[in-house]
C-alpha cells in the first residue's frame, strides 16, 4: 500500500502499532489529511487512539478503518467517533482509492474551515480590546475567564460605541464555541412579528408573504452563539417566547408543530439600564434573570479618560496599516482637542475620527483640520425642496449624514415620526431607535 500511495503522489508515514501512531500524532504533531488504519493492531485497538485524540480536541484528519472482523459494535463506535469510512478486508484497490479521494476532499474542507476559524479568532483576540484603565483591565480578565467556561447567557451593558459588539465577538471566538457559528441580530431593526420569524424561522404559509419554510437564527446558531443586540427593544410578547426557548432549549418555527432542540449561547447587548426597564415593566424580569447569568458593564470614554491615548495610537496604527499611510506624529493641539472633547459616540466615534484624519492627512503628521469635532462649527449641508446635499470630502461623517437626514425628515414632517420614517423608507420602530441613538428630539428645531 505504501508503494502504491507514494506512486500516487502521497507523502506516506507508515507505523506498525498504536504506540508509534500515538508518538507521531501526539509527540511529533503529525497532522495527516487521511489516516488509514487497521482496526486491531498488535498492541491495541486504534479506536482507543482515535478517542484519545478526539478528547484533546486535536485536528485529526479523516480516518478510514480497515477490518477483517467486521464487528458491528466496533463499526458503530468508529462512526460515533467520527471515522470517515469503514472498509472490510480484503479491500479492492478501486474502492480504497475512492474512499481515500472522498476522505481527502472532506479533510481539505475541514482544514480550510479550521484555518478560517483560526484567522477570525486572531482577528477578535482579547488584545483587540484596547485600554489599561482599571475597568478595561478587569473586563479583559473577566472575558478571558468566561471564555473558558460554557456560560449559557450573558448581558453586555454600555452606551453606544463602547465596544459591546467587539466584546461579544471576542467572547465567542475565545470560547469553546469558536468553531460554531456566531449569529447576530439587532432586535431594534425589525418589528415584532418579523423578528419572531427571523429568530425562530417559519413554515410555509405562516403569514402572508411567507413563501417557503425558513430556518430561523436560533437554528442557524446551533452549536454556537446567538448575539441579540439592542435586546431592550424587543416587545413583551416576543420576550415571552424568547424566555420559553431559552428555558426549554427548544424552539418551534412560526406555524410549525415540531419542536427543535437548540444548543446556543446567548449574548445580549443593550445601551439601556435593563434593571430600570424591568422596574418599569418594559422588560420581563424572568427573562432578564435568564439572560444575565453574567453582566459586563462597558465604560464610556468619559469614564476612562486615561485610555484615550492608547486608543488613539491603536487606531492610528490600525489605519496606517490598512491605508498604507505613515502617520508617525500627533501634534499637541490635536491631543488637546481630542482630550477636551466629550466623545458622546464613544470608541466608535473616536475610531471614525482617527480613520478620517489618517486617510486625509498628507505626510507624517496627523492634521488638526480633519478632526472636526462637534465643538468646531460644522459645514451645513445644502438643502432644497427636492432633497438634501452632502459634500463628499470627509467634512461630514456617514454618522453625521445619517443624523442630518433624520433631523431634516423630522423637520419636514413637523416632528411626525411615522411620516418622517416614510420619507426615509424605514419602519417607525427603526426611526425611533435611530432618533434615540443620535440623541435627537423629534420636535422640529431646524
Ligand atoms: N476598548 C476598545 N478597544 C478597541 N476598539 C474598540 C474598543 N471598544 C470599541 N472598539 C471599537 O469601536 C467600534 C464600536 O464598537 P462596538 O460596535 O462594539 O460598539 P457597541 O457598544 O456595540 O455600540 P452600539 O451600541 O452603538 O451598537 C468598533 O469598531 C470596535 O471595534
Ligand atoms: Mg453594537
């Protein structure tokens, strides 16, 4: 066999017993695509070896097992352990080649996937959370600790832009579910019924417009993490259904009869004070307790001014690398402005400002003129009855454009949110959410 496979272009490592196989896989960290093994070897059963490797979560490639005995119990065990194929001896060459081909294809796909997971995990490593303030140091420790356990639910609290989304990803990719999916949904972005069918899926004909059957986000997140962003915006009826799903670890699609088991970790995020929402009866207290097995509070920049410098430098480095720019100097007047600004949009706003400055500055100095923090008078967009015009020269950020568009629509509809939402082509709920996000007052002011 060895000669045959070498001729086919394989690199072959041949061992004669379990002990030497273990030595190769374990001590020498051999990572074969395919393992072809006799089931019964002189010093033991190779399924014991497979089981040991599995328990240690080692990448093991695809296993094809050969046996002369064809024992049923062993073949069942082999399949349970994830063996790829099971061939009875004597095996004819064509069958063996086919089995090897299939196993190779599957092992390659697996390897690609685990490389992707590894690179995503690297992208969301704990070191991405910048800061040395007491709070951030503590959060880094907590996050690392939590990531090592299989915690069922957790709530992230923090104002807009404080890093809730970032921490959720770090938690997922540092945890035992990293190889599973990370599925995200913004509870404020969809009205109640739509969100329900998004979360739980639906059967064909569940409601007008529900064409086929659809798998919900819970099912998609099975084995991984479901990230419920803006959880406080979920309506009470749906909160009850969510509670049931979390408690039973089972869901039912909308208009479906069948119960589907789900195994998901739920990370929720909110910029509201959930306890206060509970006290005001806008959030179910039983659901709150279910979801907040653990709570992490993310501080705003104003609460940790000592981190500003590190954040700025971190983002300058990040965008320098991305845009191939070489900003090396941050002048004193820039620091003064950055430090005296209040950062209502927190790290997100800071990151956007630094991105703009890095991209627009010429030469090695971060130029103060691109900062354009709200303290300086802003260029007003031009408007007429047909619409509104924004200069695309970096003087207005996308966030500010959104804010201006919302202000303008509200103004044109005398503060009527429903009508303003129509102008923007979004739902009333979404507009409400955004009005709050930008800290706007629906009353016209312009
Ligand atoms: N401590 C931090 N270190 C480095 N980057 C951070 C930190 N906190 C936030 N960021 C970055 O700031 C941006 C905004 O963070 P994120 O989207 O996680 O905020 P959020 O709390 O989810 O805000 P929102 O409530 O508006 O959704 C992201 O690009 C994120 O990577
Ligand atoms: Mg977010």
